[in-house]
C-alpha cells in the first residue's frame, strides 16, 4: 500500500498532529441489525449529544485545463495570427526539454485562474475563500491510468450554496478543455502562381477569423514525405499527394475552435467561387432535421450539390467566451453552393423537413454531479448518440446543480434509446460518502476542530492524485467521479491517520439499469447474500428513477468495503454485441432453442437475438445493415467466455456474411461533394456488396470515409468505390524534337499509351490539362517551364498501386526516343532496399533484383507475388498479368475463390477494426423478441459445481493451443476492463478483452 506521504504531502503533517484526544465530537456508532439496515439505507450517523459544528463546506475540484496540449512546430509555421506565436511557442532561450505546461498560454491560464479566485475571496467579505494549487503529477504518483502532467486544483471554503455557485463561476469563466483542429487547404487555392507565395488576402482573412472567433491560428507548411519511402498506398492519403496541402492549425476552447473551423471552410468555398447563404433554424431542431446518421442532410447535399454547416450542438452548456470574441449564433445554419439557385433548393428542402417533423419530448432526472462529469468527459459520446438516433439532448449549464435533462426526437423509440444511452453514461461514475465518527468523551476539555488550511491541503492533494471531486463537511467526505477516481480517493483517505484512528462508515453508490437488477442480485438474492456474508458489508438496492437504480455498498471497515465493492463489480454485466444477418437467426437458435441453449450452458453466457421489427425498422431498407443485433451477456468474472461464444455463433454464418468490420479510406474532402452527388451509384454499390459507406459530416473537415460490412465483402466494395475516384500524376522532362515527333505519331498511342491502359490501368496525356482539377494530385503541382514537356498520367484510386511500374515502363520506352532519364521530374523513387542488396552492389545478376521494402508495397497483392518488373510481355498476357494489375482485387479474389475455397481473405484486409462493437446493452436490447428463451433476464447463475471447459471449436484445438479456461473462473486480470454493458466501460476499460482473437473462418 502506498504511504500517505506519497500522495498528500503536507496534509499528513497537519492531520498527524490531530490526535483523537483533540476532538470532542459525539458520533457514537449505534448497532443496528442486518434486517434494519437492509430496510433503511444508512445515512450520517447521529447521536444523542453532539457539539455544534461549523457549517463551512470545503470543496476541491480539478480544473480541466489542457496543459498537455502542445503548440505547432516552429519550423512549420508560415504565418500566425497576432499574438498566437508568443502564446504557443517557448520564449527565446528556453532550455530544451521544457515541459509543455510551461508554454506561455498554459501559464497565463493558471495565473488568470489565481486572479479570479483572489477576486472571489475579496468580494465575498470573508464568507468564501478560494485557493489554487498546481502540481506536476508524476507517473509514480498516479493512482489510475490518467495522462500525466500538470494538474490544477481549486479548493473553496464557505457556505454550501455559495461554494457551488463559485465552482460554476470558475468553470464557466475559464478556458477549460483547450483543443486544436486542423483544416487542410490545397496549394492551388491559396498560392500565387506568379510569386509562388501565399496570397496576402488569404493571410489577412485568416487574421480576421482569428480575431472574430477568439482563437489562435497558424498556417503551416505541408507535411511532406520522405523521398526514400515515398509511394502510393491503396487506402492511405498520406502518400497520395494529400501531404502536399497546407494546414491551418486552430487553437482555442471547444466552441471557438468549431466556429473558427467553419469560417475557414467557408473561406475555401469562397475561393472556389461558391455562394454563401444562411438560414435560421432552432438549435434543438438541428439533429432532428438531420435524421439518423445525418441521412436527410446527405440527401439534400447530394441533390443540390451544396455544403451545409450546422453549429455545435451544445452552446448553452459552456458560458465561456474569449475576450473580444463573437460567439456563433446557435440558430444559424450556413449553406454554400455553386449557384444561388442550388442554395435556394437546399433551403426549401430544409423548410420542408422542418414542417414534416413530429417531436416527442421526455424529461428525466440525472444526478447533477454526474451531469457535470458527462459534460466534461463524455460530451463526444453524447454527440455520437444524438447523431445515431436523430435526437437532441438538452443539458443544464455546467455547474448549475440542476439534474433535469430533456430529450426530444422524431420517434418515441429513438427518444427511449437516447435516454437509455444517457443513463448508461451516468452509470460510469460513482459517488461515495465517508463518515468519520469522533467520540465526545475525550479527556482534556473540548475538541479542537481541524484548521481550514489543513483541510484544503488534504483535499487538494487527494483530488489532484485521484481525479475525483471531494467535499468535506461535518467530518464527512463526499466523493464524486469515475469508478477509478472514487476508489483511488478512498484509498488515500484510508491512509490519513486522523481517519483510520477513529470509527467510520463508508457508503459507495453504483448506478445501474433497472433491467439488470435481477442479473446482479441472482435468484432469491443469492449472489448479494453470498457477497454480504463473505465481505461483511451491507448491500442495498435503492430505486432512483424509471431507468436506473442504485446499489449501495456499506461497511465500517475500508478493506471489507473494498472487497465487497470488488465482488459486486465482478457480478456486473459484461456484454458483447455484434451483427448477424437476420436470415441466420433461426439456424443458430435451433429447433426449440436447442442449439443456442447448448452454447449458453457451455459457456454460462446469456444470448439474445433481435430482428428488424424489434429494432424499430419498418422495412429492410430502413434497418441499418450493421446494427448490432446479437447480444451476449455474462457476469464480469466470466467475461473471457464472451469471445468464445461469439466465435461459435459466427461459425454458423456463411463466410460471405460473417464478421462485420470497418475499413477507412482517405480521400480529399473537396471531392466528397462529387461522390455524394453520385449517391445513386454508391447505393447500388452498397446493395451489391452488402456494405455501408459513411461520409464524414461537413463541419468535421475530415478526409476519412468509412466502409463497413462483412469481412469477405469489404475489400471488393472498397475496390469498387475507389474506382469512382480519379487521380493524376504529372511528369516533367527535358523536351526534344524527337520526343515531340514520337508523341504525335500513332506509334506512341499503340505501343505506349495502349499498353499503359492494358497493363497498368493508367492513361497518359501529352501537354494536356487534367480533367479532374478538384481531385488530389499524387505529386503536387509541377510547373513546367516552356523548355520542358510534361505528361499527365490519369488513373482511378484503386489502380494507384501500379503507378511506379507505369512510370518505369513509360520512361523505358521514351529513352529510346531521346529522353534523358536523369532530367525526369515527378518519378516516384523505389523504396530503400534491404541490407542484403546493399552488401552486393557489384553483382549484375537476375537473382539479385531490387526488392521492394516489406514495409511499403505497390499494391495490396504485391507482397504476395513479389516484384514483377522483369516479367516478359508474353507472360503479362497470361493469368498472372491479369493478377498483376494493382487494382484487380475483385479478379484476384474471384481467382482465389475458384482455386482454393478454403483460403481466408484476412490477408487482404489490413486495417479491419474490432469485429464486435461493444455497444450498450440498454440501447440494443429488445424485450419483445420473437424468440422466447427459458433463460430469463434475471442473469446467469454460475454454479460452483458445474465447471465447463471453454475453448475454441474442435477443429481449431490443434491450431490454437491455448490453455483451457474454466467457464466459471475469475480472470487473473482486471475483471472490469472488458466490455460496454448496461453500465458501460469506464475510464479503466479497454476496447476488447485480453483473450486470443478467433481464427479465420473456413
């Protein structure tokens, strides 16, 4: 156990001198029978006689400054807004290795906070006193997995209501949670072609945006690429010319950054000669009008070829506005388009959507402390929930101590799902109370109360090292925060000499969904009774609202309470959710449920299926194909069996439909509008390959497009989608009369251009303007002087892997007609070869060819077939020539499926994410499923005598020789670092569970 000196610093010295004889408070502990304690939750212990206690409340909380946010690299800065360079870079002469929190911007924020606290103390007339403590948290001091660095804490002493008001004032007048955002700009949009410098009107506009929005903005150089390893990847954007774009880096608070980013995006639209207009729309209607996953807005953008920019959804939550800045109006929606007519069409379609919206509203109560935690730590998750369900969540202002949350949506089902998701987020945070009972029968007179200074030092140290919010009032500690933070704070409190020398009582409150009540308690409260008998604690189920209830773990000893809390957490539901097409459900369930019953009994895991009607889809088209419709649930101590159950269920699904995964592809966001305009083709592609293609929101300024679907189908869908994306590459060279004549001759068309098309899917244009000017260039802009000639190679993105070979083939043909290969600009160098080749530089042997690096291949299939530069033309006409085309994934996979039906496609899928999304049980679960299982929702009881051996299916036993794990054993690792559940994964959770990943399906 850590020593208290490691965490509380001076607090220990103050409290150590306070011996029990120094206090005369009377808080006798009354013995109450177990049955009485179960009927009445224990509150603050009371006694017949107590000395009046000072009503002063001491509250300590961390101010979430982003002190670890670094500024831009000085060498990359081309331009900065006024004052930004001084705030976000170190002063001259700063020693190397200075921590990030020493940046002037972070130091100034802390100094402004100190000034605000002094002002509060002076203006209160002695009723309030606020102090600021900053500490650089070391790795050895961290009690949980939190980022290390500087932590700033505020401790306020005074009347309870005033203390809470001052906390709200500090959080709303301080630039908390600073962040940065980057918007990429193509060089041809902002670079003057004559001087080759950034246009002055662009720089002045950036300065105006920074001043108007209250942000710090930098124009940075392009990232650039390493010439040794430059190349083209199949899905990445870093190697396809996107690194040639300039970057606008924005720093500020969340609202200001979002506002500034939108203004920069509209500046780019203005450069592209687009019109800009605005429409007024009530804030709470935005997500409702957008629809689920913004489907309605994408359809409007597709039909009108416009871009629609919505404001941030939470402007009423944070009250901070930078000095001199203008906050974006919460009801303004910006629309940009090529013509005013298209903008008017988009506005009319938006009005039609508003007129057709039906609104359902529901108010729910959430603990006010948990609302603040959600606003500070889980706001991105709330935004995702709103977008997924097409609903809006109206939170009270940060620190307002109000617990009413309003949810509205277009359907009752979506409102209910949103409420359940918000309640599940609230369950990620704990609250605890620790009552110290000091007897009043001490000798030596009246007790001496602890000094306010000692209390402040103690609370600040505990708060800084644990991350929880603490208050101390009448010898009572109240703790709020994430599960790890609360348990860490309790561990430190236990080590304070004043606390452990006296009697005390502890209560920890856990919030959980009502449908899991019987799951945790077991049949006839068997699980809870067993835990209470083992750990000598009292466990009370206390109703909270129609969605959640409280589990109170109460004890009079810290170790016993900690043990009981751990046991309760091991009985909490761990779950995994994944997608299985509806047509396989009956096959998996079996006649009378015999198949699924066998699986559930084997692994002691409860499995539930839901179909499209259970999930609210009125038709197959309305149902999202990738929704998680199979939920497996088990106590956390048996969580290692979840992946085994999923593996066995997926073995019953055909390979073409199994294992839903996601893949991302990077495409210049400016070309997204062209792709969205071809939405009809994209929908046909989705139906053909049973996949879903998701574009990022316009406000995100993201280049990343996500393609999700069955693992076997995603590569084909990705290849077909990239076939819709044109690209270019320019080559400049020293021109000559002989070359010019060759370019004009039919021989160039027949011998060079046609073979480029047939062998590499690349077309060559001589001194021509590329027809796809808005698409990304693989090499950036190359300005060819009049004495030079240039070729423009055009291809689609799925054939980009063969560009190196196409250039080599082209140069080898042109050398015979007078081309000097040393003068070629734009050729892509080969990756640096291995050391074996470098050790034999003087051998000219066909056995020692220039092998491409294993870390960078020309195409997804190149590593399989090796380098084929020396394949003869006759061989290219064979089957292998067809396979050699870099974009021929479909033909390759069809060849593999014909030749070897047992081969897995896992080698083609490099970036697949986790196959199962750890979605919340509450939002996905359907109580009215058509399948009725004898296993009810009261939970899975794991009998001590029935030990089932878990493992892979029999055909995998020899291939994966992992040790068998009994189905009813507590994992050796953290049993709660597992899955999203009815009480979703919290701060100490990881995405996934540390067990072997399933073998490929056959």
